[in-house]
C-alpha cells in the first residue's frame, strides 16, 4: 500500500478560522472551541493524531486548564491545582520545560520508533505511534498573565511537512484569539462565582449591574459566626489567624452551599446562607429541613476539626448558628461607581440577632419559632426575646435531636489529592523556574 497523501486545504483552513471568529463572537466556552477546532483542522487535511493545549486561568483553586484531544477518543480535560512540592527529574526533562527554560517559542522533534527517547514523555507518545511532535508557547499579549501552551502530534509516517507546520502556526494564532476571548469570559464567571456566589454571579453576568437592581425572595436563613475571633487574631498573628478562619469556614460553611442552599456572603468571621423557598408550607418545610440537616453536618465537621486541633495543641474553635425564615432583599447597593451585591432586610437582621443569642443560652444552635414550625421535629423552648427593631417578642428554641441527613455525611477534611499529572508538574516547574531565572516570558504566564 502506498503512502497516504495528506494535502492541506487552504480553503478549509480559512473556514476553520472563520468558525473560530464566529465562535468567539457567540461566546462559546473553551471546551467547545478546542473540540471544534481540533475536529476541523483534522478534517481540513492535517494528519493530527493528538493535540494538547493548556490555558492559564485566574482561579482560586486552579493554576490552569488543560485539554488533550485524540483523534480516536476525543477530548479529556484536567484542572491544574494550586500546589507545591518536589518535582521529579522526569519533569525537568520534559519538552515544555526545555522550551520555557530556553525562552523558545517552538520546539519540533521527530520521535523514532526505537532507541533512546530525548524526553521521557516521548516514550508514552510512542505507544500512540506518534512520529512527529511540535510544542509551542503563545502568550496572550506582552506582559499578559494569561496565555496558551501546547503541542501538535502526528502519527503520519512522514511526519509534519513544511506546509503542515506553516498551517499549524497560522491556525495557532487564530486559536489564541478565540481562546483568549473564552478565557476572559471564564475569568469573569470564575471571579463573580467566587466572590458573589453562584446565583448572584449569574445575576450580575445577566445584566443586574446597576445600583438598585435586585429582588426579594422568601428563604430559610442561616447565620453562622466564630466565637473569640479577636482573641485568635491577637494570639496567633495575622497568617495563622487567616488559616484558622479558613479552616473554620471549610468545616462549618461548606454544607450550606448544597441541597438548595447558597452562601450569600461572608461577613468578617461569619457567614449568611439562604435556602430559597415559596410562601407555601411544603416548600418552606423542605428548605428548613435542608438547612437543619446542613447544621448537623456542620457540627460534625467542626467537631472533627477541633479533635485535630487538640492533637496539635491548638485551642478549640467555638461558634454560634442562628436559624430563621422570612423575606430577604438582595441586590446592588453602594456608590454609583463602587457597588456590592448584598442581602438585607428585617429577616436578615433577625437571624443575625438570633445567632448572637447562642451566647446567652449557651447553645451552638438556636432557631425562631417560625423556622422550627416549618421544619418539624423535636425542639426545646429556651425563652422569649425582644429583638431590637422587632415589635413582638420572638420565641427562641434549640433542636432536641440531630436532623436526618439529606446526603452522606462528609468529613471536614478534603479527600487526599491524587498525584499530580505530568502536565501539572510542568506548569508548576515553569512557574518556579521563571521566578528564579527571571525569564522574559511573562511572570504568571501559566498560573
């Protein structure tokens, strides 16, 4: 059988470039752009067997997002976590690290079927019958902290021709433009979701950006607060206190961000969570039961955290949680040119004052009669209180028994992270090496 004649169609490549432009204007996400691009350049006549693309992201949990496309199996995605640690010699010998360490834009290598491999990863590529490999770095502009790096691979016996390489470099620029637009869109979504929460972030992205934009909802309310935070701050110092506060939030607040609940805001060393519901009995019951179930999980998680802290000779973390149900107003408030997305209203003030009553009654959890009535179950009445700003006295109760869990209870400790992938190690090596070598590549290119 004769060799396959791969001819690149410039007409079809023009169509791929046009498709990238239209996808960018339509606001397609990064995954669809990468998948569609890889399928189209393969259809245009390029003998691509594997494409690996990594995009730096500004995200609180991840350094970068990676896509690996294979002709036979499609796209797989990895997130590169913020982490640190020892890097094996294998990664010091990777083609990406060689490219970055030598301040090169491209590195092209033929991969022989036998013999020693210049880079350890080539041994893996041999298993996929890869014959030719072209890696690249593509910053998103001078001084940008965002960028793209990756590689093109073929299993064609003759490898990449000059025409193919020219086509790949040409399409790489078009892809970078489309990817930059998608990354910026992802960045906006990440930041709004991280700092405002999922629902509030979506509202802002959908156009609720003017001062006064907002609405009123009915919801079960949860207000949590860490006790003696001032003492911790003075005793432990700034960084240790911040770490303690984050441990506390990891333990106590996470259960309220699922099962219909959402944390609307963190207020100093406390938080406000809501479980939206309708005005009828059944929706209110479901919301209040979900909130109480989350309270039980939060108590278990904080107990585990305190057990670990005790083993390390650290002091116990105390807290208070108030539960209520009522109307919540939330929206954009502040200056004309400096807004915050906030929750307010009488119900918010009431749940905050209920939470403060946990100190008076020496109970971790207290609730209003309205919350307990909708929630059902066994409650003990603690007393009646006149809350500031509320005409009538409010009955304060505590749960007599834990609420049934709505899902499998989790330990407050996150599951151990699996070993870093090769791409993750390369990204971290790149970051650390640039800081030491002061490479002209932008400092946070892949972070």
